[in-house]
């Protein structure tokens, strides 16, 4: 068995799909090693185990909306593409979505997956309840106010198997998306704070085919009648729909050109009915302090000649700070530097090494579910001040270390 991209071969092909929570509890309690798997969109070995891989997709669980509290309990195995239309039809929305709606809610929240926006937290920041089958087979529920809750949601699957998550809702809203093309790098550096704050969600895409320009800036405005930007930062407004990767057909991308539509049809970059992104790829992502954005963009552009040979596209986004113990955005407003590489590991290795080296002076944290190489136990100790609290929580919920795998040991998380 492999992950979605095929770059990770799992150590086990023992995949179980219990049909009830009771069956899941019995399975966990009787398995020396177990990890949950969802849509397999992780590019690291965060999910891997030599024991049992368990999917909760067969559990008889449904989306339950509580209009009184503005909360929806959703199956952890469900994808955002499945959940979002249900919420929208009931008059509700989420604060943000990732670029791909194809990913599972549980997996995305457990690994720190995010959308964009200087005021928007990662997807896990919208979770107000989590239901877990722990290492003892017990079903527990964590909620805000519980002392351990900041460690329970974004936990890399190493505390238990999530069955359901409660998501904070807000009234549904429309979004308009427009794209600005060919912004000079010098202008993007000079105006980076203005650009990143110009809409509810903003993404910069760079391929470095022309190292002097940002290929496109995607602006997602909340509301049906967003104000037109007075400045295009030296670029030009797109007059036809585009794909984030230059030259790819735009059919897979969500509607642009300023047409208003439901939040869940504009906040992602890709439609759920199409193969997301390039399809044949490896992904990496590193998170650095937002207040260093201009320096980071300049540094990456200056070394682009060594990065570009393996690069399909780089995306620059923002994520608000949060208080979750293992969050890459813990206590830090963040600039996200995402690379979609070609699928050849031989080309990717030197390019990724270059990108990690360029960003190392800025104190990067990697996306737990993306491909990275330079980070280890010593780094985790310094980067995550609440790591001792997480380890103590893990010892209580998983005393027999059923959910421990090579990934969390290598990084000193367990």
C-alpha cells in the first residue's frame, strides 16, 4: 500500500475497516501497533506503521448540525468535499478550507493542514470537540476548556483514532475569486504585507520559469461584491481562468474572474471532481514567521536557480497563530512556503535541501504531512515548548505505545 502520491510505501498492508465504534475499540485494544489512515494525502511517513492500519470510513456516522450552538459533529473520515455542501445547505460555513477539498477532516486537522489568510487559523483551529479511541480502547471526548484539549486535535494520530470532530460554524457566505498575473518579484517583495492582506485568502504562485515574476496572485474575497483592487502591484488582471501551475488546463481550478459563489466552491483552489494539483508530484512545506515575509521571498528568489529544476510550482500563503501544542503555527503568525515538486526523488532531493537551507535562518517548522529532511529530535525540543506536555498526555492516553511509529520517535514526539 502506498500514499496518494506513491512516494511512501507503507510498512503494513493490514488494513481494517470496522463498521461500528465498538469494533474499532476492540481492534485498537487488541493491536500492539495501530495507526489511522484516511485519504492518504500525506507525503511523509506520519501515518506509517508495521502493525494495523485502520480506516474509519465504514463507521455509521453522519454530519450532525446543532443550530443552537453553531457546531457540527462530522465523521473524521469524511472529506471537506463531502461535509461542506451539507453545511452550506443548512445555512452554515467553515472559517476556511484547504486548497484541496479531497482530504479527510480528521487527517487534515491532525497534521496542521491549512488554507490562507492573515486572520485565518489552520483547519484544526476551527475544531471545538474531538472524539478519540485511545490506546486502552476507551472512547474519550475532548472539548475547549479541558486542560489537555490544545494537545488533542493536532496530534498526528499518535493519541488515538479519531472517530468524530466538532467544527465551529458561522453563517454561510459567498466568495469572489480573482487572479492577478505576472507581478514583478521586486514589487511583490516591496508590497508583500499589502498583497497578503488584500483579501480573506491570498496565495502567491511562483514557478521561476521567469525568475523575475510571480506567476499569479489568487485573491479570495468574502462577500458578493468585493471592492476591486486599486493596485495590481505591476501585474495584470487575468481575463481567463488559469491553473496554479502555468500551462495546466484551468478546468480543475475553482471559478475565478470575480464571479460570486458559495464559500466551499471558491476557498479551495481545485474542484472536488478533478484530480487535485498536478497529481503526479511530491509536496514539501515550511513555515516561517510572517514578519520576515519580505526577507524570505527575496532569499528564495535569489536561490531559485537551484530550486526550479525540480519545481512544478511554489505557493506562498499565510496562517494565523494558535495555541495548539504541536501546531506549526503555535504562538506565531506564519508565512507558509509550499513546494509542489516533480515526482522524481533524485531531482527533488537537492532542490529540497536548497530550500531548507535557504529558510533555516528564519526558524522554519515543517508541515508534518509533507516531505522534509532536516528536522530531528533536537529541533523539535527547541521548536515546540509544549512538547513535554504532549508527551505526558500521550503517556496517559496511550500507555502501551500502540500509536507510536518511526515518525514520532525520529522527531522525539513520543
